């Protein structure tokens, strides 16, 4: 055993605290960058915190894999729209309020269920299966990059071909796009199926990675066509209905996991999901009650960081439940060794780049940087600099696999700590430099708290993450019983949480709207302000 590392078990409260703070930091940063790419950062941070305090030496060896799949799992929920759902809880209308909290619970559940499954996946797959996931996912994301680069041009070409003058006049309104369908990512879901079928045809078989993507993509289509299309159940019109697609992805993922004997990952998904659902509802309630004080600050960031804090408790619960149950995993023989450098490089460079690349636009808007420097736009210079960093990071990682570099710790626990600290401060600095050019006192509740929490997490990680615990040699058997218990308790908790949040808001505000978001957004009844189906050419209300 390496010097400084001891045998034992980390107290549960330490696991909860570090995971909660890690995901809170990441979620506060996610609120500034947004969407799927932003959600990758809290996913990676929480996964690493859970693994480092789990004591599992076999998990320490896979820390970069946990971070990568944790980031990927949490990214899916970033496609869901929830701004109007938050407004429902501020409306002052009783039915709309309870509907808003129930919808927030569902959104939070789906987001965390996908994130919890991604986080837990490396704990149950043998080396061959785990590394085999990389190729089909890389194929899909390569197709997705082409999709993102050509989407606007394709919309423009279709608009001209169809004579869509509304889109030509006001392309900023998504409902005018020729490819618009309830403001969802249906083209991405379609490409997932097409790309995986083509990939499988080339390989003449459907491998597990392609099967997982197909299960999730087919599930996306089933629930999307069933709920918002056939049943006309639109959670937050006229905003997007990707919630239905995420519901389908979650169900499709569960089917895959259960068919493949990965009950532990299903259990992790459910635990994280129910905690995350309660977290979104409760964080919103905390924000609403705090508004009653009349203090002026960035209350939305308070909501974001509180929601992340509670989500982190869910990931800690997953780690505490699985660490003594999940069987030992081995990385011998080390098949597909390239994934050993690709996984940490993806976390350190790719995840940070996908978010930090949005900063130059903010710098130009704030007047802190000219629009052109030596014939090139700031984003081009930014890409050149990031490419240089990426080449160096990858070069060093590959070289370390050939001949160990003295700068890296010998133990996997030490390497995991280094990866966590590097990624944490890389993300914190990128977030701070985004806000710095237009800093205001209200930003202290965001960037100020994030920096303080990051400093605390660094201290706690270094002090606490030095314990190893023996892993069970065999699986404990079926997970059916804990899965059933989790579902029963979780569903009851969902109903209770929604009702308690509704009662608390009515108890404090009565039927008066919360004076925070302007005109009340009422979902049902004669006073409803929601437009179900906006006409093309009309802006979103």
C-alpha cells in the first residue's frame, strides 16, 4: 500500500458532503453555460468525488471512465426545457402551482436517472464491455457534429425550397424552422437510429454499445410520439417537449440494463432519479420562500446551486449503496489501451472546450475584446489556443502510457485526485472569466460561492480521499427487491413532495403571484395564459 493511504471506510457524511458540494459547484457553472454541454461538468465532478471517497481501489483505476460516463449521462437531460415550468410554480394559481411542482419532479427525476446510470455504469462492466462502448458512441457523436454544423444551412435551404418566408424574415424563432417539430431534438434521435444501424451493418452485428444507443433512441421516439404527438400532452407549451424524449430514453435504457443483467445500474438510476426529482422541486420552493425576504440577488443561481447540492446527495447515496455490493472489476488484460488516454483527455479537454468556447462571444458583447484581431475572429484564436493545449495533454497522456512520467502520482488514487482538482479548477476558471467582463454585485452569489466551495472541495478531497476498502469478489445476487423498494418509496415521495411544495407556496403567498417573473404564467382554466400551439410566424409568448 502506498504511503499515506490507509485501509478502512470513509464515513458516509463525508461522502455526502463532498459529492453534494461537487455537484453544486458544477450545477452553478452549468447555469451559466447551459444545455447538454453544461450538464457534463457537474456529472464528471460528482462521479469523481463519489469514486475517490468510495475506497474501492478497482474504481480508482477507472476514475476517468466514471467521469466520462458520468458527464455523458448527465448531459442528456440538458435538452429539456424547464423555464416555463418554474414560472408555473410562481403563478398564484393553485392547480398550476401543483402541476408545476409535479412537472419539476419529473424533469429532475429524468435528468438524474440518466446521470445516475451513466455514473454507475463503469462499476459493473468488465473491461471488454466498458471500452467497447467508446467506438459506437464516437461514431454517433461524429455524426452529431456534422448534424450541428449543417443544421442551420439545411433549414435555410428547405425554407427557400418550400417558400417559407416567415423563417427567412425571422430565423431566430425556432417554430418557423422547416425542421421544427414541437421544438424537440427529433433529428438527433433519428440520426442516432440511422447511424447505429449503419454502424451495425458495417460490423455485421449489433454490439452492446450500439444496442444501448438504439434502445434509448427508439424509446425517445415511442414516448415522443405517444405523449405530445398522439395524446397532445405538452408539459410546457410552446417550449420544447424533449421531456417526453428523455422519458423514452430512460425507459429504453432500463430495458437494456435489465435485459443485460445490470440491475445495479438500474438501482443507481432510480436512487439518483428520485432524489433529483425531489431536489428540483425543493430547490424551487427554497427559491420562492427566499424571494419573500425582498432581498435582491441572483436567486436563480441559488436555485441552480441548491438543486445541484441535492443531486449530489443522490450520487453519494448511489456510491454508498453500490460500493459494498458491486463486484470487483478488473482492467486486465488492458484491451483497447487507447481508451486509457482518451477518457481523461475527453474529460479535461473536450468537456471544458465545449463550454469554454462560448466565452469569446460574451467577451465581444461586453466590449472587452475586438470583433477581429489580425484578420481572425476571437473564437478562431480561442480554438487555436485550445487545440495547442489539447495536443499537449494528449501527447503527455500517451507518453505516460509508454514510460511513466514523474509528474504523475504512482497510485491510482493520487492520479484520481489530480484529475479531479485539475478539472475542478479548469471549469471554475473558465466560468469566472466568462463572467468577469460584465461582473456585478449579484454575481457574488454565483462566482463567489462557487470559488469558495471549490476551495473547500479541494481541501476535503486531499484530506479525506486516502482510504481503500476491500471490494466484494462476487455480486450479491438479484437487485429486484431493492429496486421494488426504491420505486415504492420514490413514487410516494414524489406525491408527498409535490403536495408539500404546493401547500407551502399557498401558505406563504396565498393566491398572489410571486413577484419575480412578470406576468403570471397559468397553465389551465379560464385564466390560462399559455398558448398551446403558436402559429408559424408568431413569436413565443
